[in-house]
């Protein structure tokens, strides 16, 4: 069957707690997806972020960010007595620092209540056994703090006292325990409503993370544990100097000798909490770009090839039912598509990158256009919104697109026609972003890649009113194109 879903980061869900989280309105959003006869909710990584607040730049690839805790659920579990909301005003943006401070006092109260329970130690011990990464992450946070938040390869303090382990580390474990309880409840609710959740796993991890600190041998590091090579992409249409991401590079020889355990465990961890996992920067499984760690930009580097088929054979032999989506956007060599298709992985298509060539210039590329085994978008978390993109086209292109779409779909609204155009594609899954449903422009852009901005990753829905006004339209699109 063919389906439609919605793209909405968890942090964008409206509520009175300063950020979308695991509380009631996320359940309401699942209800909304069910009401309009859609089937899928796509979110961004839920991992704890660094100061950039970027969900692709994380302190751990397994942990959940404690900013997502549901305060009402803490009261429901009788861990806190009562609470005050963050703000009853409709928040247009997330202020991460303020929200973290607001929620931390409830975390502390909940923890004090928790450790007064007779069985709290056994609960945390069981959680540690089920989530082997959790103790490492909990310890990493304390070591990071004790070393004044400098990069871990420059730490002078590398041991924790017994008191710190029994208090601060245990407190961090408690947070993860509660977060996974709350997320699992939300996920189970989605399953009952027939809503599939697509999560997201970045290919690379941060150098400043518990992942690298506790898995040094998995990465190409110098004797002082600094990265010898780092990640990025070479110059292209979007950047004359390329993109220097700075993530450490995997040691694929070591990974191969150890059955790719580290990366496979990352993907398995994600597949346990999501129904489908979108693999960001899938291209790197075919060829990855490396840059000298001392370089100031990405102009000088080289492409290398990992043992991609051996990796995926090992992965699917161990976890044959893992559901992955390959993020195969951008300029790709043919081998990337061969790898994708060899394992029958859905790829991605963003229509704002293809519709002008496909419909107005009649150019085709079978690796991009007209594939059933793919996921189609009007916009993504990294692109312009659909309205912003349309408004930025030259006048002749805008006129030609409006004429083509109006003649085809008999509507006089560009976004509605783009929705119909997307739903009419042969792709098995179509994803509409909430900012496109609301016909929002530049102000709603979620992220501008390669640009440091206080507005990145802060977009929020003010309320559900705008979505509710579109219930009939969205539901009718599902019915008209047999995607309900």
C-alpha cells in the first residue's frame, strides 16, 4: 500500500512546557495523524545535543535528551507533587537554555522521590543491563563537567569518586530510565493508533561524545587521541570551500575485524525505539570524504571506500528485519544507487529539487524520479520550506509551475497543488512537513546547513489550530490518491 505521513520534529510540538516533549500534545499529534488517515510520523534524532542544539550533533548516539521529559508524567508517576507550566503564551521558538533550567528543578524533585523507594537500586541495575551504553554516558557527563567542558582528549581528571558514582552518575541514569519509559509509552500509543514512527540516525558521531571516548579504537585518532582525519564534503554548487563537519572518521579495518559491532549496535539501538530508521548521509557507506584534521576548510580531501557490501551483509544477517531508509540526496555516483537497490532500501526524493527539471524541462533520471521504493518530500529539515522555495524562483518558473499544476490538479493554490503532485508520485511513502501544511515561508525554516544561527532547530507550532483547519484537505488528498 501507498501511504502519507507528516514530518514534525518532536521539539516543534506546541505545548505549555517550552518545547515539544513526551507529554500530552505529542499524543494529540499522533491522534491528528490518525484522524486524517495518514500513517507515519517522521521525527529528528532525540539524542542529547551540544550547545548548538543540533539534533545531529550529540553527546551520545544512544541516550535521549532530558529536555524532552514530560513534567505532567512525573506527577502522574507520583515523583513530583505539582508543577507550574513554562509559559501559557504561545511560543514561536524554543529557548533551550531556559527550558532546561525550568525542567531541571522537576528532575531533581523526581530523583529525590525515586531514591526513597526501596527498590530504586535494582530498577537502575536492570536498566543498566538492558542498556549497556547508559552507565558510560552517565559517567561521561560527570567527567565532562569536572574537566570544565573541554574536549575529552585534554582531560586531566579521568576517574570518578565512589560518592560521584552513587549520586551524580546515578542521577543521570535515573533520567535515562524515565525518558525511555516515557518514550516507550508514546511509541506504544502510536502503534495502537496505526502510526509508524520514522527516526533518524546520523552516519557520523561527535568527537566530544561518550561514543568516541569509550570506543577510541573504532576511530582514526592520533597518539594524543585527537582526530587525524575528519568528515565533510568537497566544494559543490552550495559551497565554494565545501563543508567541514569535523567528525572523526571510522577505522573501517578495525570495524571489519570486529564484525562492525559499533555501527551495527547504533543502528540496532535506533531500530528498537523507532519503527523505521532514516540513515542520514547514506552516501558515506559507499564513499566517504576525509579531510586532514588541521585543514581550515574542505577543499583538499579524498574519497575512500568502506567495505559496504560486507557491512550490510553482516548487518542484515544479524538483524534481517531492520527497516532502513537511505538518505541519498545530492550528487551521487551510480554505485550509491547500486548499493541502495542491492538491499532494496527506499531512497529519498525532494520535489523542489526535481520538479522543475522533470515537468518543465522533461529531463529524467531513473535513480531519482519515478521510483516506487522511495520517500517523497516537498521539503526537509535542511531545505527551504515549499513556500519559500517557490517564492525564490524566477517569475517565469513560478508562472510555468502554476500553469502546469493548475491545469493538472484544477486547484488555484500552489501548496495544495504541490501536495497533490507529491501524492500522485509512484513512491510508496509521501511526507508532508507541518510548515508546508501551514504555507509558511522563510521564518519557518528549520535549519540552514553550514550556517550558525540562533534560529536553527528552534521552530515551533504555536498551536494545533492551523493543522486542524487542514484536516479535510489532507484527508481528501489521502483518499483521492488512494493513500489512506
